[in-house]
């Protein structure tokens, strides 16, 4: 729809008012102007061939005086006629039908001249000639000749015009009053011919200017009314500028004419005040005429201003509408494109991977949609503002707003509905996967219970309790039944999901049969040799031996963990203050750790202790936030304080982001979010675990802070003695220097896990203990991630982006040798078969081999750096857990054993920790591979038609690492496997594990 035209019928009223005002002014101009202008007869008027003195005779006849003029006879007829016409038109324009009296002064002339003059007047005078008064010559001879000549010629003259021959000036008083005669005729009328010429010229010039201005106003008004509006914004903008400029010039011209008119009125008023206004009534009429012209010009100007303002406003509104229409079309096009993309997002998926991919696509789409929806909302607001501002096309603008709102609501509803569908499908698949995992764990539990070793009643009863406990943890999904599940998720159910539900419950039925069979067997063993049961006092169970994953502390709450990370920049000199590198050491004493609070017996006492721990957590959090704020305001903000600028070294300016890192982000998180989270848990301390887990991603700001810490300390070491920091410390009244407060975030990070451990200690049996345990694990993971990242930033020589390798999972030093390498072996490579000290970094997608380097010397930097040597992609890595000759060794082989690395760990515990982590990486890759295989229906059909595998193939094809017997069971979770086959498969890779017995 094209933008509505701003020209409406009611808007033309201003134009009609302008035309009416111009017509009235034109009528006035016709009354006061004469066809002959002063410019045409100025030369002869200046010679006083004839003039209007302003005097009046009988019946208000206008007196025209023809004074003595020696050149009168030489004046051409047409010139004389034009002069007389001009002089008569002036009074006739004011008073149509007025009569004229001519005073012909020929006192110094001859009869011939008089006769000639009378003849020419009779032939050339254009008006109503009432009387001609002739002052005859004063000399005796010429008077006599004139009397005789007039007597004989009187009849000729009297037929054309009344002529009276006067002998002297005194005779004039019989026809004209003394006050209507000028002084040269013995009267009292004051007349200055030059002033009359100037005044008359000014009046005529003013009338011409008024006429020109009126024509310009009318022409411009017509141009505005007939303007064809362009359809491009730039053209409308140029049109607005042109109209505005032309209007400004017209206003300047009008103001100039108004000034001329006021000046002319002042001159007329001055002339009128010199003599009696009743005598100089011509001046009064001239004043009235000029005043009327000024008033009508002002009226016309006001009419034009009103019309121009309305037209200009409508043109501006038209431009606004053009811009709004263009933005509207852009917005609707963008929203329609987003709606098209939304329709392409498939809201179904047979696997979590597909649903996750669809969710990610929907997230990306929603991010784009939020931006476009925000723009659309701004446009809707602008549209309502235009409508509220009485826009001439307000109805169209409101319609556009409604269309935009419809597009926004439609897109938002579609995305919301699709997200709800994906969430339901994801929940269903997660429940099914949880049920599948429970079934697999049940199979694994039964496999671990070696029936041939269950010789005693106590062991059998313990096995029964394990099975009972396992069944109690069964997912709620399995107790609901397939029919109820299908009804609940009917809206998102597909044929594949329905089949998945049926297979899950079939698998659950099979596992239940195995469990029932095992329970029957164990009950038989427990019933043998029944003996009296004697009640004994309970004793504490001995905890299993603690593991010690030195390089990657995990969540074994019975172990003693310790790890350090260096905060000095690798390869840099130590600071002046400290020749040794500062290390942050995190201690986790879980064995024989003295509690932060005194132990109190009883359930109520445990609640009291939990509240004390929670109170300390909140109080220390408040103190922590206050200290961060003091540092940010007392140090960081003061670096921009002009009054302290002389104390701040030039080389330290603009480096506050290096010195303080992302401390503002840490402060914002704790002051605005986390402190409120903790305070809300004061009465329910066990709920704090969920708060930690919910803010797990926010705590990643600490990793960035710790990575910047070496740079910060290096900078502090250079300027710790400067007067600026001393002045800030004095103002804050801090006893410790800034570096102690810069260490607060790291110290706070280590404090959380200690307090969470105390809460966990007093929350045994609590419903939300798993959340507390998860929160403690998350904090330990964060500390480990910070520690690993501190080592990662010290890697040098790697050509590429380390972030592309994924998160650092483990890192540590090992003795590495190459035991085998296919292909031609060079002498240089043979030398590498000797053990080498290498620092390994295990990423999610790669394994890096680096060489640890340290500087030596008195002033050398003690912080190690790591030179990159080799990289193995985890997609091509396999492991062998045991190597003959040393229990601390294991093999890492690459590309089908093309390269085999023998790795010797410092301890068996370190070896186990690394093998577990590598196994998880490989298992995750295998799961992803299985997901891809499930998505390919054609491959599934081929697998159904493929020939049966051999015994060894059935167990070995899923494995890239030897000894991963958990995945062996997982790969056969959908098959029926006899115990002997499982036992044989396990013995291929773990002969030390012994025999297995399946019920």
C-alpha cells in the first residue's frame, strides 16, 4: 500500500484564504496605482511643467498649476499629454469623477504663448476640466494684445473649456481660497516640489513592492498546492529543504517591504504634522492608502504562513510515513524470513542428539528473533507516537502497528510451542535413557556378584541388600507403565518413540527376570544353616582406601587432596619484591580434618551446626563483597581521578584491566546474584547446593581472573612502591597492601569447598544431600579447571588455537618412551625410544606432549613453561591398561598402533586416574558413534542382514581400548549372552580379574 497523500480537501482552505487575501490586496493596488508611473515623466515633472500643489477649488476641484515655462512650446504633444494624464490619474484613483482647475501662469509671457498653451491643454487634458484660470501678461503691451486676442478668440476657447482671464494674482482669490494657493500666488499653502517628487516616488515604489510580494506569495502558494509528492525519501527531504529556503527568502522580502512601509508612514506623518491636516488632505489620503496596503499585506502574510505551516507539517508527516513504511516493510520481511526459518526447524527427533541440535537451532533462531522483535516493538511504539501526534495518516499507521504485532505474536508463539514440544521430547528421551541406564547398571550389578564366591550367609544377605537398594532407586518411569507414558506424551509421540518406549519396558522386564532369579538363588544361600541372630553394637565401616588423583582432584570425600598452581608469568622475570614465584596452594583435608565447628550430638544439634555453617558462609560472603567494592572504588576507580593523576606513573595508566583483571565482573556476580542466593538459604542450609549448581557457569569468571593473575602480579611488582597506591591505601585505612586484596578472589574460591564440606558433614540423611555433594564436586572441578588452565597458558610453540582442543581434563608429568613405530625408522627416531620426561595435557579432543622447561640462576623465573612437542587426536587414540614389568606403566597407541607410547606414571593412583579419564573420553566418542549409527536406518537394515559375528568379533569390534569391560556389557545390553562367553571375553584382557558367574 502506497503512503497516503497529505493533500486533503480541508487542507486547501488555507490556500483559498491566501487567494482571497491576495485578491483584496490586488483590488486595493488597482485603486491606488496609476497606469503612468513617475519614472516615465520624472524629467518633465522635475522641470515643473505642471504640478499638483494639493490645493482645492470649488466643489473640491483639484488644482493643477502650469507655472511660467519658457520651453513649454517645445514639449511634444504626447509628453504633455502623459504629464497631464499622470497628474490627473493620482486624484482620480482616490476620487473617481473629480473635477480639475488649471492655473496657467503666463504673467511674463505673450498672447501667442497663451493661445498655444490653451490650445494644447484643450487637446491633451484627459480629465473633467472645470475651469482654466489664466494669469495674463503684466506688461502693458502684452496685456493689451492679450485682451484683444482673447476677445476675438474667446468663443473658440469657451466651446472647449471654460477659460477665465485674470489680470492679477488678487483676482485668483475670487475663485480659490487663500489657504489653497501656494505662496507664489499670494496664498498660504506650503508646497515643496522636490519633497512631493520624493514622497510620490516612494509611494509608487512601495505599491510596486507590495504588488510583487503579493504575486510571489500567490505563486508560491500555488506551487505548494500543486506540488506532486515524490516517493523517495531523499527527494522529499530535498523538497522540504527547497521549500524552507524559499519561504525564508519570502519572509525576508516581506519584512523588507514592511520596513519600507513603516518608514513611508513616518514620512507622511511628519509631513502632515507640519501643516493643518484639513489643508493637506492629500497627505492624509496617502497615509491611509499606505496603511491599508500594509495591513492587507500583513493579512496576506498571515494567510500564507498558516497555509505554509500546514503544508510543511503535512510534508514532514509524509516523510515520516515514507520512512515508517520502509522500516515496516524491512521489519515484516525480516519477521517473515524468521518465520520461514522457524518452519524449517524440525520439532521432532528420535535421539537426544537430534533434539539437542534442533534446540540449538531454535536458540540461534530465537536470538535473531529477539533482535528483530525488539526492533518491531520500537517501530510499534514509534507508530503509536505518530498516531498520538495527530498524524494525517494515523489510521494507516495504527494498521501497520497491528500487522507488526500480529507478526511478532505469531513468531513468538510458534517458537514457544516448538520449544515446548522439544522440551517434552527431550524429557521423554532422558527418562527412557535413564531407564535404559538403570537396566544396564542392574545387569552390571548382577555380573559383579560372583555367585561361586557367595559361600557365607552374611555375604548372600549383603548381596540381597544391594539388589534391594538398587531396586529402590529404580526410575519412576518404570513403575508408571508404557500405557500411562504414551498417554502423557501423546502430543509429541512418534512411531519411533513409541517403539523406543516398548523396547525400554521389554528390557526392563528382562532385567527384572534376571534380578528375580538372582534373588531366588541368594535367598537359598541365605536360608542355609540358619543360626540365632545376636544383636551387636554397630561399628563404623572402614572407608575404602583413598585414591590420590594428584593432577585432577575428584570428588572422593575420604581422600586428602592438594594441588598448587603458579601465578607468575611463564618466561618472565620475577618481581622486585619477590624473587620466588607466588604459588596459591589449595588444601583439601578430608581425613582427620578438624571441624570448623564444635561437634554436638543429636539431630537438633546437626540442624544447629548447619545453620552456623550457613551463617558463616553468608557473613564471609558479605565481607568478601565489601572488600571487592572497596578495591574497585578505592584503587581501580581512583586511577581515573584527575586529582591523583600526578601520583600515577605514566606507564601504569590505561592498565587497570591488567592489574585488576575482571574483578568488576566477579563483584557484579556476587553482589547482585550470589549473595542474594545465599541469604535466601539462611533458614534452609541444605538448599544452598542447588544455588551453587545453578550458578556453576557464572563461577567461570574466576578462571579468567586467575589466568590474568600472573600479569597482574608482574605489573604490581613493578609499581608496588609508587605514591599512588600508598595514598589509596592511606585513604582506605587498609593495613594490607593492594596485592593482598587482589588475592581475595582466589582465596574465596578455595573457601567455598571447605564450607560445603562442613555442610555435607552435618547433612547426612538429608533429602538434598545429593545437591550439596554436586555443589562440592562443582567447586572442586572449578579449582581443578583453574589449576589446569594456569598450566595451559604456559604452553609455547603450539601453532593453532588451544581452545579448539576442548577443555583441559588432566595434566601432569610422566616418563614417556616410544616402544613401536611402523615404517622406516630413522636414527633420530630410534633415540626417542629412550624414556623422556614429558608433561601431558589431556584435552577433550586431543592429547598434547610438552617438555617442561625451567630457568635456573639467582634471578631466574621459577615458573615453568611447556614447549609443545607432539599432538594426538583423541579420535584416533587407543590405550592398553597394563604393560608387563611395571604396574605404573600403560600404553597410548595412535592410528591403529602406528605409534605406540609407553607412559610411566609416578604412582599407580595417578595411572588409574588418567586411565579413567581417557576411558571416559573414548567412551563418549563411542556413544556419539552409536548415535550416528542409530540415525542411519539404511545401516540398521544392513546390520540385520549381515552374517553373524564370530565370538571374538562380537566382543572386540566396539573397543578401541583394551580392558574396557564396562562397554563390553554396554554393547551387549540388547543381546542374550551366556556367562561363559562373557567370562572368556573378560579373560582376554584382564586375566587377573578371575572367574565370573552368571545366574
